[in-house]
């Protein structure tokens, strides 16, 4: 499948250097909760000045090193062996480097690449948690995000600068983030005849889930509120997880960024790739068992080099080591399993980015063209995501779908980058400002909004983003206020920068065009620049109203918690009958919420009308095709067709919905 070949190039040219081996702490070891007892033994963490209110435990072993006889085998739970000084991010698992071509990630956005060394001894996870005293103030254990990195199942790991959550925890102090390593390429997915388990990389992920469930309480986390979150191959892993563990998912929520079961395709049904790789490293045998024994003795670096050289030179036949159908973790018919109810009833957030394809092409300054990017986005990510949403709907499972369309210059420095594969991650992790140009206040607002949406789900996946909703989220999840805010902000950004440019370009050439019968003349061309200003002003008002609504909801939630605390019941649900809901302050807050909701809908309607005006710009079909990232011709705005297009759009709410991509 194209995805598996292209996605694995995301990390291909990472600058690799040896991770620190010293046992010296990078920060202070003084403070409550820095020495934690776990099933892997005592874990010593630290504070540092970068995030002084975050306890960091980097490089905790959750499995025995998968080396020697344990290579290619399912992971074995780690036994205690003294105190672990968890001071540095661990080595990544053995990587596969697929090509010498440049990508977005090697040419511009190196913050996504793996830093540090790689090793076969790699089954570690890292934990970022608030200070103990801040957790005590919460009066209950904290929700947990357990992150599965991407990399096409051939590369990837914890040590990626854009995905370090310390600043996020520092700001909120109300959740815990855990990031895991798992085996990839042939080390994680050998697909060999002489082995019982073929997808041991997925079994690594499951063991990490079990370890976190068993031990996270010692770090202040709630084992009953663990959300498994992943992106790309990590998102695919998360999306197939409930199929593999329908009766014992352990986790309470799932989030899959740009990943779904449909992107997992391994065509090596005859299991010949392992035999071919074995021959490259000098192992030849007619016995499947003997062949595995031989390859287990080959140095890990030799295997990595042989595989990378073969794939990197586009040698035929192709060779790929990715998840294969084993009917335990990966299945042949996801739709049928969903219909049969063979899937855990775990709520899921799933979605994609509007220009995923930009992450899967070789880098050129001008890009490959809109049609190529669109086709890659649809075929590799968007369509498989849509299929999984349909499958879950067949099973009547709680599912929230999003689409990210952010286009920020410090993440997407060239115009054709757009919302490429992985570009949402710096926004959610809150690292968007660290490794390139400074972020605007607008970008900070979007980042905070995305983080709030994720955390509202992690806190209570059964309700999802209902705390931030305008209407019944179960009936229409896209009505999430946070989702509306994100879509509004990115829409404003796109309109302001792109439409203005295209309209000015149109103005410069319109005098050269011959007048024809398109029912247009110079006088009928609208004053788009004024309308853009009106749109920006209206969107600012809506932004303000949404933020006001969120503030009011938080105030009500805080008031409920105070009342519950005063009744010594700890949780609002435990004593809801005893709480005085007629309190004047509560009534006033609820009335303010109702007024804010009405104002929000009025402002949204006004934005829809402004959007219709902007839609009348003639001769801008190239821009509109790019703006909507849609099929060529659908949004062509030749003046002769513009009236019909607008009439077909329908009411303003539908138009705004289309403008924002959902």
C-alpha cells in the first residue's frame, strides 16, 4: 500500500546521535513524588527549570530487553532490578530508513524527526506528571493520555522534539501524559513462518497499556481514565486496538489522529519477505525454525542496515515488514467484525488533516500540485478514516470525527504545505512556538482550544466534548464549541491570507480579459477587501463569545465542585441530590450561558452571510479549488455560475460548514 511505503519515510533522515548514558540528573531530585515504586522497581524522576512544576520520569522499562532469544517474540514483563534513574528519553527501537529523497520533515520541520540513538533494547515509556501537591488539590487522580508514536510501522519513537508534553502539563496541571516505544519494521512485525506471534510490535503496545494501568496510580493518575492516543501508524494502532481486545480494552477512551484500520495492508501472504531478508544477512535454511534461530543471532545493526539498503534503493521485489493478519490483533474484515459486535465499546475521536498528502511526497519548493496532494490525502488517510467511522456507526459506538485545517507559518512555512500529515501535533502538544518562528496569539488560541477538546474527552470519554457543547453532542458531535472555535479560527486564517492574495491577483489581470456574456461587469465585482475585514471582525466576536461560554461552563463546574467538597462527598455525582441547585450564583451563571449560546448562533449566522458574499468573487476558481481542497471544478466560481453555486449551497449554516471543511 502506498501509505506504508511513503509514511515510513517520515523519519528517514533523522540526525541520529548517542543518547546520554550518564546517571547524572538533568535537574532537581528534591520534591515529593520523585521516587515512585512500580512493578519495574523504584523509579527516580526529576524536576527541571524548563517545566518546574512537572515531574519527569524518562525511560522507564516496561518489558525485558527483546534481545537474543527474545528477538521477534512477544514482550516479557519487566522484573525489578534496582532503582531506575529515569533522567533521559530512551533510545528508539531499531529504525528502517527507506530513501535518500528529501521530505517536508527533513527539509524544514526536523522537530518531527527522531533524535538520540536507536537500540534493540528499546521497550521503555516516559511519564510527565504534575507536582504531587497540585494533584492533591484536584481531590481525585488525574486522567491519563497514553501516546503511541507514528512512523509507518517501520520507524518512530518517543524522542521527537515536537511531541514532548512538558509545557502542556506545566500549563494545565490537570492530566498526565505517557509516551511509549514499541518495536517496528522486522523487529516488530517479522511475519515469519517459524514464529507464533507475528505482530509483536502491537503486543508491545498492549503490554505498555497494562503497565500503565497497573502503575499509574503511583504517579497520581487514574487507572480508570486512561485514553490511548496515537497518530499515523500510532493512530492506526489505536483504531484497531478495540478489535483485538473487545472484552478487556483496559482503556476508557481512544484518539486516532490520521490513522485507521484501513491503512494497514500487508501483501506478504506467503511470508517470503523474512526469508529474503534472512538470505541478505547470510541465513539460509529450508527449516522455518532454523531460519528464525539464525536471524536471531545476526547483530541488530546488520539487520537494520540490510533492510534499509534494500528498501532505500527501491530494489524489486519490494520488501515491507508491517502488521499482518493474524486474527488476534489484525483482522481481514473490520466491517464484519464491527457489525458482529466484536469490538470494545470504547468511545473514539478520529480524524485527519486537510492536506495529509504533503507529508508523503518528495520535497520540492513548489510542491507536486493540488491534484496530487488531494489524491494522496484522500487515498492514504481521509477515505480509510471515513470507512472506520462508518464501521463504528454500524456498531452504534460513540465516535467523534474531526478535520484539522490549520496553516501556520512556523509549522507550514511554504504555502503548499498546508495542514500536512502530523502538523496538528505541535498544536496539541503545545510545542508550536519552540523550534521555529514565534507563534501569533491566534495560533496560541487554536492550540489551547485543541488541547481543551482533547482533555475534555480524556476526563470523561462517555460524554466526550459535551461540557463544551452547544447542542446534544450525541446527536451531532460537530456542534462542539471547541470544534467550532478551531474551525472558525483556521477558516479566518485561510480566508484572510489566501482570498486577499487571489483577489488582488484577479484585479491585476481583469482589465486584460475580454468582456463577454458572463453577466458580469466591473461594477458588479464586490468590494472583497471590505468584506474580509467584516469577516475577520465577526469571527473575532464569535471567538470572544466562545471563550466567554467556556469560562462560564468552567465557573459552573468549579461551583459544583466547591459544593460537593463542602458536603464531604468528593464528587458531584455522589451527592447531587443534596446540592442546592437554586443558588443565585448558579442561576445567574446558567442564564449567562443561555444568553451566550443565543449570541453565538446569531454570530455564526452572520458569518455565514458574509461567507456567501465572499463566494461571489469571479475568475478565482484556482484559488477556490485550493482553498476547499476539494475535487476540481466543484467550487469553480466563474461569474456565470456563481449565482447557481450559491443557490445550491443552501442556508448560511451549511455554507459555513462547507467552508470549514466538515
